[in-house]
C-alpha cells in the first residue's frame, strides 16, 4: 500500500475505493508497471481498507497468508509459461539441453542484477570512504592535453556491462616464472576454504629458457644479474612443449605432485578444476649466458612487467573479478591472498580496489618522465615521487575495475615500450647483440627499428609506479590503514565508526549516546596504537574517528546538561579551566579545604 501511494501522486484519499487499490483512475499512475502492481494488489488493499490501523508490514502480520497465496499463484503461472516454451514449433517435447538453456536464460537477467548490485555496493562503500579525501583523485588522471585519462570506479562499472555474471567473485593469479617450484599452489589452496571456492585461473608466463640437463631432466641456467652467478637450477617438473617450453599439463602435474591432499577432497578437486594456462615469453636476458663471463645480462629482460602488461593487454575483456600478479616464488607471502580470497568467498564479490602484496617500498620514478611521458602523462606528474604505496618486487592485487579504469590501448602501448626496450638493449647499452643457442635464437629476433630516444630504463623501473599506473592517488596507504581494502584493520574500524555514528544521529536516550561515545573512544585508541608511526593518507581513519568523537561529545553534552568536561573527555578544556580557578580557590578557602583538594585531584586526572 505504501509503495502504491508513492507511485500514484494523484491519489485522492488515504484508502481508495476505486477498482484499483491506490489509483482511482489508471491514467494517474506514474507508470504502467505501477498500474499493474496496483491492480494485482487490490485484494490485499481491500483487506487493508477494512483494517486501516495496519498500514505497514510490521502491523499487517495477518496479511501474510494472503501474500503467500498470491506469490504461489504467480509462481504457478510462471511455471505454466515455461512449460509451454518447452515445446518446439511442431509440438514435440524439447531436448534436455533446450530445457537447461531456457532455465539459464530466464535466470540470467535476475542473476546479473544481483551480482552487479554486489559490485556496486562494494564500489559505493569505497566511495563513502574516499570521497573528499586525497585518495579520490588519481595521480596520473590527466594527459598532456588536459583530458581525463582515468575513469572513476562508478564509470568503469557502468562501462563493464559485458562482464559474465559467473565470473563475479572469481580470482586469478598471473605468475612471472623462471624455474621456480609449484609447491606454493597446493600450499595456498590448502590454507583457506575460501581459496578453494574462488581461485579459478592460473596463468604462467615462462620468462626463462629451459635446457636439457646432462644428467637427465631439465634445468634453467638462471643468473639473476651481472654481479651474481648461480649454478644451473634443476626443474622438478616435466617439460614437454615445443622448443623446451612448459605446457599446462606439465604445470598441473607438478602442482598435483606437490599436493598432500587426499584424493577427491575439496583441495584436490579445486586443484584439478583450476584453469592452468602457459604463455611462453622467453627473453634473452633471462636464463641465457649473454653477459660477461657467462652471466645473464638483465638489460635484455622485461622482468615481471612484460608478463603483467602482456596479460592485461591480451585478457582485458576476460579479466577475473580480482587478479594477483606475483613472481614464481611469491615474494609477498600468502597472508594478503588468503585474507582476500576468504573475504571474496564470504561476500560473493572480490575487493574492487588495488593494493600491493609485499611490505617493502620502492619509488623508482624516472627523472625524465620515461615511459609515463611516452604514454601521455605530463612530465611534472610522471616525475612526482609518491611517498608510499609502491611495493617492491612488483607484486600486487588489482580488481577488474581498477585495471579497466584505463583503456586497453594504454596497456598495449606500455607493453610495446617495455618489450622494445629489452630487445634493443644492445643499441641502448652499446653492447654486442647476443648469440643464443638453438632453439632459442628465435626469441632474439626483432623486426622493428629501435626507438630513440629511449622510452624506458629496464623492467625494474616500473615497480615504483604500478599504483599510479592503476589510477591510484600519488600517496597510497599501506594495507592495514587502507580503508578501501575490506579486510584491512582500517576497514574494521570504519565499520564500527559508521555504526556508532548512526546511533549518535538517531538515538534520543542518554545511555545509548554514552555507549556510542565509549565505542568511538575505544576505536580511536586502537587506531592510534596500530597506526601511531604512520603519516599522510595512513592516518585518514584516525582523523575521521577524532572528528566523529568531537561530534559525539557535543551530542552527549546536549542530552546531559550535568555532564562535566571530564565526562566528555575534554581534558584540554578541563585543564585550562582548573588552572584559572585553583589559585582563587586556595586563596579564598585555604590549602587544606576540601574543594581545592578535590580540584587538584581533578586536575591530576585530566593530566
């Protein structure tokens, strides 16, 4: 009845006696849907007319049987319609596949609306926490022509209408591999029930050449840089692809070999269901003796940046809801991945943000602009050095929306710049072009002219600005104080702050407000303890709690005229007042009088 009245502004009386429940004349309804709703609801409205005291769901409990009968009738009608569609044009019974397709098609719009609502709800939660703060504006949000180059999360969500509903809440891993083991996959899958539910895809980029070992099997002659040499590293997996490249079957066998899960257990089923893909992206600087004295020359490698950018450029329309970009040995550990996937499994949607998964910082921003300037970022913005949020070793998490805030062309161009820089290392570094053993010479061919001046300075340089590459602010918080990450400490504090604020705005009782003030004080104390050594955007939640606490104390003072400054925790004002009045009290009443002594006690408490 309330919904009908809201949809029919021309309703003349509180309860209409016309043929429709709330629209005396069908033409007065705001829409056709509203008119149909009113007409279908007329029986219930007649019942409400006879009991005018029951005007909402809380008091109309007696109407529940009628509502259930009505819903059951609607369901039977829908079944009858569906049953009619299961016959083809010749009247024959449809196939089982047709039945499944019809059921799926009938549920698809409802499923998409529900899942889109989950993503939108998470985006709105982030908006509430960052709007009006330094976290709102992207660092590289404008190009050299002054045009907007980053979408907001809301705009990216609106533009992502083609995202399959089945992929909402899915997580993928992209791995830059160079001879690393695969035991971490089974280990990570075992640590969390949520991981088994949401981890759907593993894409491995083979960065190093694989050689046949003299003692049998295969090895990677991996030398990390020009100043350090490592012995050949034997692989614990088979290599059955052409030109000694890995295949998805090789990777899956290696993963299952390291798994300790029982056959047909939830972990075993999740590992077998994992979509494993391998992309050969072998480069001269990885695993080849191209440098002096048999060492690798890392100038010929795009490092992990080439793998990440190639994946985003190629899979831009097929990204999972959230993606972890990691090395083959996972520098950042499992904590961020486990907490993210557990939260995703519980909420049905991945965190719609970006964050680094290692704790050490790196701010390698080029002094001349480099690749950012080549991508259209103004030189002044490109050379700005963010204080934090750039995580060393190039490992991070990025949601589908955080990536799609930039167009695909941005990542395609970035990969071309990084790839050409590595393939032209002999030109830029004035070193001989390396000769590679068969069958690896194919990876060193180039069919383009090396761009000059140079646009990039090595794969490791991008570690300093992956965050602003994904439209992050110049100063990005670390994980724990980042309120946008739903499982962070700051997000937990924010949830408590919002709940206490709602009580203070709506409650009229003194006890409820006192309890809310106490809750805010405890939250503020916890925030100051956890984030006491941080600065910049890291203390954003502390500032919010302090502001809300001042409002709460003002509300408490308005409800309780007898509240003292001590009760309101206004210690600064209490100390100022006592410093003025204590000398006068001692002078008039004497040092040993009860009142001056009590004032000194109150002053000590304030201190």
